[in-house]
């Protein structure tokens, strides 16, 4: 008979949302079991957010000492080694994963390594290396994450890969076709092109980063071209033919013509599907939304009162920091702390770590104009920012969108060096309901990139100084 244990709460999945939820539950006095089958720290720490940012930093340096060497007075023969970047990315990842185990131990959380399968709405079985364990619980949080979407009829192989296969490869191909010009496709394009890979990005929509503001897409397309990355939009995938040494990517163009691209590899980067099968969800009574994600309310509770869901499985916004916040809200709700729920996911910040970076929150300008009677829109070019020039990244802009009636900020779109670090000031102002008139009095240090925000705010309330 399997070993049986009882906990106040069980968290299925130790990704950014899951381990944060487990820690918060423990901090609030709950006995907690944390179950993970493969990636402690989730995709984010192992094959996503963290190692990709390490690779992007190496790529930035590689680009600087090769294509930009003369600009910085760097001479002589310089070579760049992708294997060194790969090894550093794995070291960074492994170090952060160790930190997860330290935190769970510190907070008295019991770890179970193995596949968890729900038996009911109050019990789950874990297949561990030492045998099955049945865990009885009062509440559960499902944090099972998501998996890369596949295109029907196209299997992942050594030459047709997803992002996970590519990030775990120590070698780069000489050429690659990336299907999908979303954040992952664009970030990988920046990494690989910096090490000499010939990159072509194919996107079915009419622009790169199609979920971002049109001005952002235009700026990123310009940056891609400057790095000699080919971008082909309005091109749908018809199929991929594979040989022992190459792939042929067959496309249907918007004008009706067919086109073929030949490369060493193809990478499919068309997003993620929620993990809702394979762990007994059907035994709980939890309902799925029409898009095959777990349906939750503003406090992350499913239709089954004992079970909550957070992160990518909810399909709300598949970002690590969103999962973390959801984890805190779910944990505090279970513990009776009555946190504020999450009603507006569009208010959450998002970022893409190209060079320069992209960061945004709220609606695009097109969406805002369709939803609001009267807008105030201001756009400041970072070409006029002194710090951007000093950093050698004088590109991009800060674009702010405000409601003319309430004079409150409703959206922001930034393309700039360290844009991901700049956006928090704006999300705070928006969520706190600070008026753009009050924001206009906030003084920013000179010289900083954040002066670009100051100038854009000036533009909302009157006139910019440095434009």
C-alpha cells in the first residue's frame, strides 16, 4: 500500500508561480507539499527566462567586440565562442535552481520529486523514485505550466526544433529559419545572429511582435534589419521537408505565391499550450475554458472550491512574474488573508529582451482608440536621450497613452536600453491612479534613461523640452 501523508496545501509544479505560492503558504502557517517532476524552478529557471538572458548578455558582448569593435576602440583579432556562452547560461541556471531548494528547506516545505496525479479534489498520488506517495490535502494549487505548441503534421527532430531543444544545444547552426516573430523567436534571432548564424524569421501576421504596439513592431523590424536578420511577414507555413543535412521550409506568401527557404535548422516558436492533461485533472471536477486552459476567478480559484490554478495553465498571461503574483494571491486567499484579486491582466508589464529591450503594459494605441472616446498620446524618441548615446544604444522611444477625461495613464510602450527596468514606474502610477499632472512633477536624475519617461510625460501634459 502506498505511503500516505496529509498537508494543508499541495502545489503541483515548482516553477516561478508554484514555488512562490508554496513559500507564501508556508509563511502564513500552512503545511505545504511541493511536487515537481522535472524542472525545479520551472521552465523559467532551467530553459527559459534565466538562461536566455545569460545568452543574450553574451550575445550583446559578442556583437560589441565584433561588429561594433571599431566604435569602442577595440582592435586586433577577436573571436567569440558560443560554447562559452552556453556553459555560462547553464551555470547561471543551475545556481538559481539550487536557490529554490534552499528556499523550500528554509520555509519548511516538503519536496516530492516525481509525477503527481490527482485522485480526487482532495488527494494526489506522486510517483517518486522510492515508490508512490498519496498526499491528502485541504487545498491544492495547480502550477503545471505550458508546453511549446506544435504545428500539426510537423514533428520535432534534431533539425526541426523547439526553443527548449535549441537552448540546450551547445552548438549553433550556420543558418536557421525561425517560425514565429513573437518574443521567443525575436530573442533567439538576436542571440544566434550575434554569433554569425544566418537567421530568417517567418511570421504569419503582417508584422513582427504582432501583439505589441505597431510602433514597437516597426522599431524592432528596423533593428532586426540592422543586424542582418531577415524578416518575412505575411508568410504562413505550408510544411517542412527534412534531409540529413538541411531543412526546406515551404511557405505561402500573402500575395498567393509559394516560397522555399533552405537552412541547417528550423525552429518552431509559435507560443505555448497549457498543460491540462496527464496529471488526473479529470478526477477533480475542475472545468476548462473553451481555449483549453483552467478556468479561474480573480483569486485564482477554480470551480472546485478546494483547487486553485496559477501561471501558464490559466492562459491569462504566460509570463513568470504574472505567475508569481498569481501564486501570492492564491496562497493568501487559501490562508484567509483576503488579498486583492487580479481583474485586469492587461495592466501587467511585459518585456522582450532584445537590444534595445521592449517593455509595455496596457492596450496598444490602436486598441486604446477603439475603447476610449478621447486619448492623449505622447512619444519621445530615445535618440534625444543623452544616457542612451553614452551607453551606445541611441534607439527606440517612450510612448505613453492616457485617458484625456480622467487624465490617468492607461498604457505605455517602450523600446530602449533597459526598458524592462523603466516600466515599473509607469505601472505603479497607473495602478495607483496617479494623474499625469502629478506624474509631471516627478524629477528624474540626469543623465538617465528614465528621463525619456519624464519627457514623454511632459508631452502628455504640455510640451517636451528635449524634442
